[in-house]
C-alpha cells in the first residue's frame, strides 16, 4: 500500500474485499505501513479515527 500506484490499488481492490483488506491492515507488522497510508486506508475502510499504528516491542 505504501508504494502502490493508484492503478495498483484499483487492481488489488477489484479482487480483495473490504473485510480481507481490514484483516491485512490489522495483521501488518510494525514499520510496513507509513503513518499517512495507515490513516488513509483506515479512513477508506470506515475507521476514523484510525487505530494506533503497530509498534515494535524491544
């Protein structure tokens, strides 16, 4: 999602349901999704405010 173009995401969204996309976001490891993309995709899935970004536990 971070490096995908608009055309890439259109193609993905044609084959992935909102529920599958939510599960993918919820399972994203820390550092994979940048804050801007995290906020945007959570908003697109009806989650506002977005939940906290995953963080690394050291």
